[in-house]
């Protein structure tokens, strides 16, 4: 039996380090514990803006503190859209790589590949073309319903004609995918019809060889391929965008950053929406002249912004219950909030002004202090007694 059974829990349900990593297996961190009632307004506003297919949407924290819950909202919406079959929905961390827009789009292409969108796009494109007979296309995809490690196209065509057919496919795609780079189209068909898992490596290699073009031009070609498949729109959820902006400083790098973002958004206007997290200080930074290339197209104004507000007392209660219920196991507590009571939750909420990350850390430390005190109920008086161990510690560790 778990030592937390005295609290009617299988373990401490609250994260000691409340960050959101959607690829973690830990439900305390991967965003799977999410109460939509807490963020009804934000989710409704975000859905409206996504439906409008804006080029850019900012999830803005209106105060300069970490942990307002922006990333949790972003991850929830990304996962909500993933089951749809006529759109793409990918998550990208803005700090992956060097934190530049060109890294963002490289990671978007990676996500499209790893999530099978480019493989499905190949299927759709091959159903439209006339270079390879449709009975051969049907035979290929009957043999490989999922992306395989290898395809021997010579089994379906005369081996001597494989290269010629790939070139003809690239010619056909170039005629219907306007503004694309032939080298990228040829690399796409050549790799996906031979060794599909190698596409990212091939894509990176070909990109370096093309003179007079850069990563954004190559990205546009991949985007056009998807545009001609089943995908009506592409949604990119860009986490920690604020840190990428601030790392540029007020310099030529910041101008280049915003210029590249503008080029990406212009290439994808009407066909891709980027939803990005933003702190107030990063939002203020966007108002300086160096950022005008981006803000002329997507300013941090109400049309493009969804504010993530602090939690009120009722929302704090629902947040706590969401985590507690995930770790009750077969235990039946006397009250939903147990071992907390209403007053203790109100006290924690007021102490941290409704900031999600600080509240979760305080709840974690409160459970641990209660465990060490023979699992007594966690009341307002208990929090007073253990103020340094719980509330001061939670505030200090969040500031690190």
C-alpha cells in the first residue's frame, strides 16, 4: 500500500517542478491533466481565432511571471486538433536548436514527417498523378498502409525506369505546386518511395546544395506539397516563443528574427496558423521598431491575442481536484478536496495571486509537509505553521 493512502492517494499528485513537456510520460507534466472548465474563456477565444485562420496568434500572459498556464492551453489545443484527418496539428518548442525561425520551420517539417502527415500527403499526391499507373499506386499502398522502413519501387516498375519516373513525378508536382523548388520535390518523391525514414536527412542535404535559396524557400515547397494533398490547413503550436524573442536582444539579430518570421507567415498565409506563447515583457519588446517586420503583419493586439488570466478561487479548487482525482486509485476520500479544505485553497490562491505554477508547487510541498506530520488535514492553520516550508519554498523555487 502506498504511504499516501492515508491521504486517499496513490502518490503526491502535484508536480514538484510544474513545467509542461508534452512528450513526457508523467501525467503531471505532459498536459494530460487539464480541466477545460478552468480555461473556458481562453479556449473559446483561441478556437475562434483558429477558425479565422489568422497567420499568428499570441497566448499572452498579462504579467511578467512564469507559470500562468499558457503552455498547458497550447498543448491541450494541439492535442485536441490532432485526431482531425483534413488538417495538420504539430507542437514545436521554440528553444529547440538555436531558437531561430529557421529552426522552427525545420522542426515543423520534422513533426510533419514523424506524425505521418508527409507520408499521407504522398498517398494523396500519387492518387492525383498519371505518371505511375493507379493500379500500381494501389498495390504499393496496399503493401504499405503505414510508412515502411523501405520500399522497393523496382518491384512495381521496370527497374530501369524508377529514376525516370521519380523525375517525371517531380515535373508533375512542379506544374501543380506553384513556386516550389524542383530539387525539394525530387528529393521528396525519391526518398519517400525508397527509404521514407531517411527523408529528413535527405531534405537537409538537398537544402544545402540549392544555390540562391534558403530554409524558408525549401519550407515553402514542403508546404505547397501538403497544400495539394488532403490537408486544408496547418496548425503549428509554438511553445516558449517569448524566450526565443528575448534571447535576440535589441540588435540586428532581432531584426533578422522578425524578418524571417514575416517571410514564413507570408509564405503560409491562409494555409498555416502559428499559435505562440508570449510574456508581457516579450510583447512589449515586439513594439520596438526592430520588430516591425513581424508586427506589421501580426501585431500583439486584441485581434491576435488570447490573454491567459490568473485563476480565481473556484478555478484553483477545480485545478486541485483535477490533480487529486487522477491519483485517488481505488481510494474514496471523505471530500473531493481532501486533505485540503476550502480555506486552505483560498489561502494558497491569494498568496500566489492565482499563478498556476506557484499554486501547484505549494500544493506539492503541502502534501509532503502533511505526510511528514503524520498525514494531518491541510488547513489554513497548518499552512500558517508551515509557511516557510510550503509557501516561501514554493515562491523561492519558482523564481530560480
